[in-house]
C-alpha cells in the first residue's frame, strides 16, 4: 500500500506540473461556454435572427432552459469526452516512451503492474475533475443567462445523465492506454481515438450505435432523441471493451519487453 501511495503521488505531481493538463482544461471549457452561448441565442430571438446561420445552428439545442443545457453538456461529454479523456490517457502513458523514462520506472522497486494501475487512477481522477469543471462552468452560464425551468427534478435528472455519460466515456479510455503502450508513444493512441470517433458517428447514423462501444455514451446522452436509455447488451459491450483495454495494458506492462 505504501508503494502504491508513492506511485500515485509521483504520477500526480508529474501530471499537475505539466502544462498539458491545464491546456486540456482550457480547451474543454469551450464546451460549457458554447452551450451557454447557444442558450443565450435561443433566449434572445432578435439576436438569433441577426446572427443568421449561428442562430439556425442554435435551434438544434432545443429551447433555452435548464434541461436543454444539461442535455447539451451531456452530449458534449459523450462525444467530445472521447477525445479529451482519451488524449489525457495517451499522454499519461505515451509520454513515458516519448521521453524515454519507461526504463526508469521499471528500475524502481515496484511491481510492474502497480505502475499502470497508478496511472489509470490518476487518469480517472483528472477525468472526474475535468467533468466537474465543465458542469460547474455550465451551472455558472445557466445562472448568468437566467434560464427557466429550474427545479430539483430537472437538476437531479440532468446530473444523473451527466454522471453516467461521463463514467461511460471515461471507461473507454482504457483501450487508448493499450494502444499507447503498444505503439510506444502518442501517435498510435491518437490515431485510434480519431478512428473511433469517426466510426462512432457513422455506425450510430446507420442505427447500430448500440453495438459499437464508442457510440454508446452519446446514445445515452440522448443525442438521437430516443431518451436516456441503453440496453443491457450495450452496457455489457462497453464494459467488456474497457476491461479488455485495462487488462491488456496490465498484461503488456507485466510481460512485454520494455526498451
């Protein structure tokens, strides 16, 4: 346990002192800001008419109220979170190969499996903090705009959907770690993320998104208008995909030759 605490503290310091994490926070802040801007346009029709095509795009968000804001944030996390959380994962694992520090980790008096477990925990913590940050900014935007339909039921449902969507999206970061280790750097996992994003849109559009793991979080966020419901088969597929990525990463660190 003491060894794991030492590893966690080391990984936390490495990530906290890096500019990459804070750049990711700044970039993902665009999600609640854009969601709030759409709500502002919908609440002020005159401004929407003057903005032309931007006003037409904002109509896709529905109406200017709290449930619509929560829905936009959930959909943004379900789609954009695949790239953001995946990017954090590819950086945490891939940097060890790009910076040639993996040999230093293997020289430490720790079990090989403990190192990736510590990295996964740190990734999960940063992903949760990033989600909380997006939700907090979203709340701030909603209050500043003065959105209607605020109620305990709306908030509870909105936070529930946001929480589940975020959890489903974060778990899909595990296969990214496996590609970062196998590819020994950033390029392979980033390419994998882009490919899954593209295929998730295509497969969801033809009606089979429930069987493609990377399309499932967006489906739960009601991106297709069918409600916040996914089948048990979809949940099983997503969890099995994440488990394969997690166990595959541990197995790679345990058995593969690290240079």
